[in-house]
């Protein structure tokens, strides 16, 4: 029998609602909890996680549902639960605090704060006995003779948190310009970290890190280095063949726990899959590898089937666990495979590396591949066409059988930034394959975001049960601006470029720090935390500042705005030494380096066949291009003075406002673009 509901019962976050019947007297993050802590002079215990977090569930079962442990928490602390996906600003501050304490980060993240929200101790997952000992020790110590010592530590950690990121890195703006030599050096530094046997980087666990491989695509396009393309292909193939990719239902798990991409941490996150759509679509444009096409179509199928809301937005995640067991929904014993596939089981088992002992826990198998379809066909004396037909049949039957299993929990909140990443991914897929349905999904999601989270000119981060409640962060603005620019370039519907411009004005007004020429993560009219941070490092998501720098460069070209272009270049100059030294941690900045190292092609298409030409041109991998067009006339700056010559659709290719000879075909256009 669960405990009576606590204050989390009124929240919309699925993660907070999971804890609404804990015996812990949880508060959501907010003034009510902070006021009580100040009034009673009790320390705050802030526990941060997210709905699909496996170890968050474990700690809840072991400790937060335990009445004896909960009683100690309630007696000594004001207890606060935070969904890190709804409040990345809070998570960002206290995760950095943990690092300042010399402790490893991760989730669940548990931090102890003074009543004025300054951190003095923390950690991640604690087994129940250790947790109880820690609670008792800190609770008694803070109430007694150790309070002064703990508060002194908290003051020091708070001062550390208030140091800006550029100060912390001890970096000053680069006095040298961008150069081919430095670009080659930073690319070599990234390459030195590759796992040349299994793909990815030479460490485990392995995360997909799409921004790193998208940079590699751009570096290869710029330099023509075959080793970069080989590593990219190895990585994308191993991810797609491994257990990281759902061989039955499509879509990727969050990361692989091993170096072989075999054993995933089974939760599926929207932000990963949106970005991986972009990566595999661009890789297909560059290589025409049919595996990449299959991955894109499979991932879109997963997103539409399992995460698409009736209103057109996408939900956040699927849990790793079902029936209390991690991965149970996704794995198969040989007997389960036999029950579904019958006589075809031996062949399917060979294809998916499924054995009687199993390759995971309890005799289960994580389905994965070790051969291309062509190689499998040769090994089993089949034709590639027959193998493709068999695989489609196996997937359909296994998917239908799997649907009868208890489903993993769905995190059904809708987040602006993650949806913007998905719009971008769908648009990149549309460009690569000219699949109209991909554009329908992208435009529907963009319209949902414009209508449901952009209210009276102010953007919100979340949407649930018909309400948007949390003001947006820089991440949300930056990624939505990027998606809107891309939607304009994919449709030539000018409303989307205007939306991007309005949002950019809001970012410059409310987030910009002129001292460091970067943007704060939180707005000047947002909630004040103990530190106002800037996000510079690219990680599983690109840093919001690197995205804004790209946006300003692209918008500056579209709108012929010299201030935007200058700010984009200056933002990169401020972090250029870091990009050169640590390219793996600044990979999206490195992509901007690639774009600014050569003039960006400004391509405009004018005339009755503008749509047809746009579709044909977009199927090519053109990483350093802005694209504008109209079938008639337009007042957009980049299209001003452009006309269809002699009634023929005309394409103009310009660099730094110097234009090539106007042409009338895509082939002629491509000939005017630089090649490595």
C-alpha cells in the first residue's frame, strides 16, 4: 500500500509523479521549499533525476519508499525532487557543484544545501545502508557542532560556481585567425581518440555523440581525408548493427555499457534519436550507403509509433525497465524467437546472433548483427533481395509479438528543445530522401511548438496536459531557432525565417553577456539561482552557445546582417583555443570552425521550378551552404534583386556577396561549389 500523496501529486512531470506517493515529504523545486528551509533553518536535500533513469528507480525502491529512511529524511531535511529534463538550470548548477567537490556526476544526483541553497555535500546513487548513515551524519552534524564548518564549505563552493566558464578554463580570445594548419591539428587530436576497431571513441561506456560525427562529416568534406570517412563509416555501422539500435522496432538506446555497442542502457530518449536522424541522413547524402537509409526509416518509424503525441509534438522518452527488469521488453530467448518465427528461426537466429545460452542475462539475447545483408546472403546461399524480404518479415512478426508484452513506462512530457532537435532530424531526413511524410511530421511538430509553447512572444520549455509552465532556457531558444531556419530552407515558406528572427531578437535581449560575448543559459527575467551559468561544452547535446553561434552565422547570411555575422565569428574566437585543444568536447564549435574556414555558399533559387530544384539540390551533402528561394518575388534580403532569367528557373551561387554566373540546373550549381 502506497503512502498518502505528497506535494508532487500536483506536478505534471512523470518523474515527479513517480515519487508522489513516497513516504518522503517531497517538495518540487520552488519558493515553498526554499522558504520553509529558511524559516526552519533546515538543510535542503535536493534529489535530481529523470523518468527513464534506471538507478533513479532503484534508489526510489530501496530508500525513498522505505518508511524508516523516509522518516530520517523528513526529520532532518526539507526534501526536494527535481526533474533534470524540466529544470536543466537547477541540474546544471548542482552537477557542477558535485564536480567542484571532486565527486563524479550522474543521476540520481543527491545534493545537500544550506537553507539559502548553497551546496556543501553530494553524491549519486547510495545503497540504503550508506544512505541512512549519510543522512544521519549530516542531519545531526548540521543541527549541532558542524554547522559552521558545513556552511563555510558551502560558501566556498558557491563562490566557485559563480566563476564564469571562460575564467574557469583560463582562456582568452584567440589573437590568431582560423587556419588550415590549426584545423588539421584539431582534427588529428580528435582522431587520436578513435576506437579504430569498434568505432566511436576509445572508451566505454560508449555514447553515440552525434555532434562529433557530424563534425567528422564536415571535416572530411573540407579536407577529403579518407581516414575520417573510414572511421565515420565504422562507427555508424557498428552502432546500427549493435544492440544500441533496436533491430526489431527501430530507434536507438541512450548509450552502450560496453565497448562493442552490444549491451545498451535500454532507455530510449527523444534527443538522441532526433540527432541520430540528422547524422545518418547526412551520412547517406555523403555516401549513399543503404544501411543508413534503413536506419533513418526505422528510427522515424519508432518515433511516430511510440513517441508521437496526438497534437503533433513528441514525448520525451521510454523507460529502460518493464516489469521492474531492465531491458526485458527488448530481449529474446531462443525459445521466444522460435515461438514467433517457427521454421525460419535458425536463419533469423544466425542473422541476429541469437543463441540458446543467450548473450545477456537469464538466457536472453540482445538482437544484433555482424554482417551486411550482402555478406549474410553469400554465407547462406541466398540473394540479397531475399534476405531483405526475410528481414522485413521477421521484424514485422517480432514487433507484433513484442507489442503484447508489458510496455516500458512512457515519459509523456513534451520538451521544446528535444522536439526542435527532432524537427531538425526529420528535415535532414526529408532533404536526404525527398520523403514527403518526413516533411509532414517536421512541419506538424514545428506548428505545434509555435502554437503551444511560443505564447505572446515568450517561449516555454515544457508542455503537458494542455499547459506550458516553465520559461524556456537558451537551449530551447537556440535549437528552435535552428529548426525554424532549416524549415525555411526545406520549404521556402518565409514565415519560419521570420519566426527565427523574432526568437533571435529575444535571445539577444534577455540572454546576452556583452562582457564575454556569449549567452547565459537563463534569461535575465528568469528565476535567480545561486549562479547564472553559460553552457559552452558540447556533449550529448550541442552546447546552447555553439548552436546560437551557428544560428547567427546562418541568419546573418539570410538577412545580410553584418552584426550577426560578426558576433558569430567573435563567439568562436572566444573559445577557439579550447576547440583547438579539446575538439571532442567542442565538436559543434569545431563544425562552425569548418564553416568559417571557407566562405559559406549562398544559394538562391528563383523561378517556377524552385521547389523541384530545391529538392534535387538538397539530396546532396552540402554542409556549408545557406539556401533561399522563391517561385515568384520575395523581399528577403538574400533574394533581393534575384530574378528568373528569360522565364527560366535560375540559381545564383555567391560567396561573400560575390556571385558566380547564374545557372539553370542543379548539375551546373554543384560545379560551382568547392571540392576538397
